[in-house]
């Protein structure tokens, strides 16, 4: 009899060990299931769509327009009489009034402010016209546009001065340079509101702003041509040299400038 009880005890112990192994396997299975579930949650996560980089959505564009407006206000406040005089006597071939020889330092400050204003407006308009939505409207690219435009205007002014001192009269060259500067300045002033409207209006209306900007640029080019003929046209042969000048120092450089703009983008 005692021998039989020990056999039953051994059988029960073996069953308990088997039950414990089953429980351990169950725990391991649950652990594996939890790990698999966590992995699935990470893989099936949702990523948001980034906001497109457009001129109207960039803060630096508004700051740039504000700075350019400050330049314009300072220029007008410093030399409003000089600017009115330049508009009134634009088509005159003689020297302007005595006021043109006064306040040389003030005129230099005004010219510097208006040059920076025109460069900023023209560069920003060209950038907004040529950029692609896939590249984004970046501040660094606008700085490059500004630097290229400023270098273009500086180089063009230097070349014109060199050619003018060799082939032209000093007084006529001075009048031509001032007239050219006035046309560019007023082109920048008229392009500024067009640029602001183009950036902050509906995309469907931008076509009309392009037409207006193109018309303003065409008017500026016509005024420059008229002024050059008015200053330098004395003989029939002069017309040939003027057309040669317009092609070599006006049209071709402008085409090259826009090619450089495209390379920057």
C-alpha cells in the first residue's frame, strides 16, 4: 500500500510540471503578440503634407517689401523737389535748373536709396515670375537674385562710362546717365504695387498683373530710346550707332541676365 501512494504522487508532480510549461509557453506567445502589434502600429503611422512654399506664405517676403517701402519713403523725403524737377524736365535737352547742381551729397543718398529700391523690386519680381513651386520660394535664392542684379547694373554703368568718355561729350553723357537712372527709378516705383498685388492676390488674377508689368517695362524702354535719340541724334549715321548701342548694351545683356536668373533657380 505505501508503494502505491508514492507512485500517485510522482504522477501528480509530472502533471504539474507539464501544466507549468504550458503556462510559460502561453506567456511567451502573449509577449510575441504584443511585440508584433507594436511593430504594426509604427509601420502604419500617418505623415502630414507639408505646406507649400509660395511668395505669399513666406514671412521674409513681407519683411522685404516693407524694407523696400522704407527705402522709397526715405528717398522721397530727402529729395522730393529734385525728383519733381527730373520729371518736369525729362524731355528737355538743355541743362536743368540751378537746383540740379546743389545738394550733391543729398542727391547721392537719394540715388543710392532708389538704386537699392529698384534692384530689390526688380529682383523680387523676376524671382516670383521664374520660380517653380517644387523648389520653394527661398530667401537665399532671392539674395542671389539681388546680388546678380546689382552686379549687372554696376557693370553696365561702368561700361557706359568708359564708352561715353571715349566717344561722347561729357555733358551729353551725364544727361543720358541721369535720364536712364530716372526711368529705372520710376519703373521700380510703378512695379512695386504690381509686385505686392501679384504676391498677395488670387492666382487666377496674376495674368493681368503680368500684362501690366510688361506694359510698364515696354514704356520704360520706349522712354529710354526716345531720350537717347533726343540727346545724341544729330546726323543720320548716329541712328546706326544708337541701334548698335541698344542691341549690345541693352537687349543682349538683359537676355543674359534672365539666363543667369534661370541658372540660379
